[in-house]
C-alpha cells in the first residue's frame, strides 16, 4: 500500500502529544557531559536505555556499547574525532537497524543525547531537568540541543510503523554521547560500522536543511609576563622588573580583532550558505595570580571556525592553525618584550566539518519532503560545529543537519522549543524516510 503525503502528515499531527511526551521523557534524564568525561553521571546511560527500549518495541535490532576511547585514539590518531583523555565507562552509544523489505535506499537518523551543564540555577525560571510545557513550548535543558531532534526522529519512525508504511530500505538509528566535548562518540559510531546511503543529523536548524557546518578549533594563547608588586614603581623589565601580562593580553586581543576584520572580506573565510564569516571568538580569559600583584601569566582561550574547503590532508584544520600561529608570532614582533618572550598557541581540540553538495540526490529528495511539510526547502548553513563530518567523510554516509528549534537557544538557560516546530520536523523526517527508502537502491 502506498501512503499519501496527507496520510503521513495527518498521522504525525494526530500524535503531537506523544511527540511532546517523548521529548519530555528525554529531557528528564540529566545526561550532562563535562570537559572531564569521568565526571559524567548516569544520565547518559539511562537515556540510551530508554531509547533502546523504544527502538526494540518497533522491531529494531539494537547495539548498546561503551566505546573504547584509548583504542579509538590509537586507531585514528590525528584524524577527526580522535581526542585524548576520553573514557566511556557507563557512557554508551546506541545504534539500531530496522530492516527494509529490500532494494530500497537506506537512511541513517543520528543525534547526540549528551547536554552541556545548565549553569547557575538562578538563571533558570524552572528546573532544567523537569520538563515544562507552557504557552506552546517545551522547556528544559536539551530541548533544542538536541533532544528535540532525537524525539522527532524516533517518533517519525514509530508513526510510520503504526500506520503500516512499507519501507524497502533500511532505517539506521544512532544516538551518541561525547558530542559536546569533541565528537568521539560519533567516531565510535562510524567505527562500529553504522552507515547508510544518506543521513539526517537532527541538530537544531529551525527546520532548515543545512548540508554544511563549520569546523571548530579550540586553542589557548599563553603569554608569560613577569609578576611584581602592583603598587610600587617598577624597574624596567630588562633590568629585572615586572611585565604586566594584563597589558600584553590587551595587545593580543586587539591583534585578534585585526585578523577577524581581515577575515570578514576574504572569500575563503566566507560561504554563501553561512550568515557570517569565520571568526576567532575569545571564550575564556585567565589572567593574574593576586589582587596586589602584576599578572605574571595570561591565557586566552579561543574558539575558531573553519570551512570544509580549508581542511588539511587529514580532514582537519591544520592550515588554519598555522595561519593563527603565524599571526600571533607577527604580533609578538611588534612588542620588545614579546619579541624575546613570544606567546605560544596550545591547541586543545580540532572538530572537523563537511559539506554535502546541493545537487546530491538525497538533498533534493529531502527538499521535496520539507516542502511537502509546508516548510522552507531552501538550504542554509549550520554556523556551529556538528558531527556530520564523521559519517559523511569516514562513514561514506552523506549527512545533513535538520532539526527543530532556534539554534541560538543552544546552551542557554531557559532553553525551549515550540511544539509547532517539533510536529513540523517529525512530519518532514517521516516524509523523507518514506520517500528515500522506497527509491530503488542505485
């Protein structure tokens, strides 16, 4: 039996309450990930166990496993997703496959269930892990980034099963941990062998198809000054006097602004689908040791964006790293102290990026499904990093971002997603699954 767009759409709309209930259940698991993954609580595992139960109930064959961080690092050292210090004890990935009847194209639905810490409770108007439905929105940590998308992709498959949709191609479902601290969960998922002819990663895109994301570099610019009493007349630094690292930090920040202004107009730092050029964003400052002492050291933590065409031979941001290192070195030459004691850049993380061509058959099929769900089928860029580079590059699964919610709500207090967005996203994904998996495999 062939199902019409109207039949699928109406089935989704009739189950809006269940979509909300599913998201609320996912939010109730405090699946927080920390910079040190050993500090993660049981929320990630509990959330994955819940999803596993839902998948198995509709016929998925599932695989729940704790990845081996050191083994992955050894195997993929220097490649995307291979990060030091990752441990996955009690932090499982989940994968599952729903077999099609045969000869259709397969699709992978993927997302992450880890969330960033909620921050001070005083910044929230409700408990971040007690989901609240109010004024047409679901409130709570992860509603946007990205349990809303996970709820939509799960419900899309469940609804298709409930209305008797026959799918010729396989549906692969994966939810990973560790995305918020570098993506090694997605690396483990691809290494495990999960792949398909095309994929949807349900990161929040305001229900726009985003076949492109940024690569991200995290780095630390370290400036060594010389501490001394802040209230006394100092000797010259070459005579043993202090050098104020606060002042040197100011100079370095001004120098980073110069590079940002240059990047605004460089074609290689811009993309027609991206709203803004690549940027160097200062996210943390650690300067000084004592209130009455000149600072002897400064650390500037930066978050740097890069585009797929800037990737090096390893699929990472090596070219951009060198560009920043050379700029920092040039800035040091303009200061007599830094000329002799140059600042250094220590790289913390390199998260890769990807781009699926606009004329890829899946992108065109998905645009049709999005239009049928009465959403805007125009393509857009995803300004932040997402894990689409790992399934797209390493896993040979061309994967696009598409999910509910305003991406600007990510990581903010009082995170919320509209029920209207959730229903529309579920509808588009269900239509895409049905349309794509019933195309004969190339």
